[in-house]
């Protein structure tokens, strides 16, 4: 699974909707905070 795929999976698990243009950066920051 790619890094983007992992972030997408986490977002899905948390119920986020991936529509924002800056979602990748936001998810990455969230990912860093969680782990």
C-alpha cells in the first residue's frame, strides 16, 4: 500500500471526505501527529 493509500485509509476510517485540494498535506500532518 502506498503512503497516499495509507492516508486515504486513515481518512476513510475517521470518516473524512477527501475533497479539499490541500487534503494531502492535512492528512500527512494528522498522520505525523497520530504516529
